[in-house]
């Protein structure tokens, strides 16, 4: 069965979550395009969106329509070609609305897991908890045919482990979208020893249609993305533990967050990133990796304390940032959680100036991440930035260079330990999935 045939009946489980909803938008568009081909006019297309909450599904309905509208507004030339025989559609707005309606028509929203019956492809995007995933996948397997293919969005659980526990005989592949799937180009593709050639081919073709950057990862817990991110985050946490006696806990968090953003030219500081992902998610992935890799170092007492106090980060339904290590106002950090006082320390301008003076000035000619994204001399500026750091005798320069060396070592170890097939693959994940300006394996250190 080819991809076109399989896209007639697809199910997304966990469809109201931030990952499942994005996957559903992408698949709905592809199904609508197939449905509108003249040769398919008599075929039925159905994308079943399953989640556990009716309230969550109500939110998903609204999200799907708004995202389909945004995508259609960016594709008017393409849509005009699709609807060229529709003489009743003249204005762009009419064509856009027609596609949104056609895409929305393939959707079915339900809390009934049995609605998965008949699906030819199942996307699983539920919580990153292996016991829950195995339980749900076992139920779904019983309801589906022996030919159904499974694509799991797990970001850390080995695919071979899931395959064995559920008994899918190679009909499952790791298809790890990055958040948000409608925007992020990267998909990590993880195959297990038994993954069928058919599924490998379907995954590759689907990625091309979705215009995604597919990067292969070997089936080692955490894969490339979280294999690097977890260790990168733990390094930052260990640095905070080392610095807090001199600069106090809020000061240490501020210093490492600023160094990891400005001195390393990243889109956000490491503690902002952990907050964005979710402290509970970070903790969960550490546990999965620790269990499957047997590495007791993949643990953080600080993260455990934050999670126990239900200081979790993540996003509200409207996309705004929840408080985590940092307190946010209009998605901008205004405070830092004080672990001993169990409250947020609000950063005044005077306090930030004091901390910045301890960190030291940024390198000469500093250009922030956002301004460098499309800069024609980006590589030269980045090279000069790190060359200047090497000649600076400041706390920020010292911390920045040590951090840069550590991220490189983490990346090289992913290749050495057989997680990534090459350094280029590691760099591709960090460049495309984390929006770094340069790969961790570089010549800057």
C-alpha cells in the first residue's frame, strides 16, 4: 500500500496536545490536497483526532481552523492551481476559505479510542511515559489491522523497546517532530532493528511531502536531540550549583542563562529553554534515559525539587509561557525562582546591571542571535565573536568558552557512542531543531 492510499485513513492519538495538534494540521493539509485531485473525487478521506478531554478537543477545533487558515494564506498561488476549475472561486479569500473548509471536512474529533479502527497510519503523540504509551499502543494494535503502520513522536523511548513490548513486528518508527510541528523543519527519524522497509520508505516520502528536514538517529534512548539537550541542561545546572555560593542562587541562574544565550549566540538561555520544554518533561526524559542507558548521572536534584513543588514551566493554552526557573511577564523573564526561599526574586534594573558587571562585557562587535539569522556575514561574525572571547579575561568569557567546549564534547560523544551516525547529523539536529547558528561540533574551540 503506497502513501496516497494510507493517507485516506489516518489517526492522531493525543491530538489536542501541542505536538499532536501540529501533526494533525500537517496531515490534514496533505489529505485535503489528495482529496481535491480529480481522480480522487469519489474517495473518502478521514483524519481522526483522538484525545481524552472534550474541552481539549474544543480547543483543538479552534486551533486547527486557525492554523489551516494561516497555512492557506501563505499558499494562494498553489491553491489557485488546485481550484483552477472552480469558476465560482475568484478572490483569494474565497479560495483560501474553500481549502480551509475542504481540509476541515476530513476531520473527526473524538474521545473514543475505538475510532482508530480502520486507520492505515497511526500517529502517537501522547505523554512521554513509556508505561502509558505501551498500554495505549497495545489497545490500538488490537483494534487495527495487521497492516497498520505506527509513527510515534517519542523523544526518548527506544523504538525497539516499544516494538517488543507492544508486539508490532517492525511496524513502528520514531518520527520525532519538534515543537511546534507546523513551524519546525526538523524531524528525527529513528528506526529499530525490525523496522520494515515499507515503513522506512513511507516515513521518508511523508517527510518530503511535509517539506521537513529528516535526520536519522540510531535507536539509543534520548536520540540525538535530547541526548544533547539533557546533558547540555545538566551541565548548566551543575554550573549553577558551583556558582551559587558566591553569587547566590538567583545570581547563578541569571549568569548561566545569560552566558548560554548571549555569549553562546543562542535564541534563548538554557533555563528559558528548559522552561519552554517544561521542567516536568525535562525530568521525565532524564528518567527514561537513565533507565534505558543505566547512566546514574542523568539526574538532577534541583529539577526534582522544582517538579515536586509543581514549578513546571511549559505553556498555557494561548501559547504564553508558564513560570518555571524564571518568572515571565508577556513571555519576558522578570524574575528567578529562589529555591531556598520558595518564591520568585524579581530582577530590578539595578540588580541586573550589578550582575552584568560581574559577568563582564560582551565581545567587541557583538551581534545578537536574531540579527545574525539572515546576516550575510554570519559565519565571519560568529568566528570573530569566539576569537574575541578567547582574548577576554572575564567571568562571562571563561564560562562561555567552557560551555562551548562542553557542548562540543557532548556532541562528539553522541557520535562515539553510536547515537548519531555522524557529526553532521548532530549539527543538523541542533541547527534545525534548536535554531542554533552553528553546530556544536565546530572549530571555534
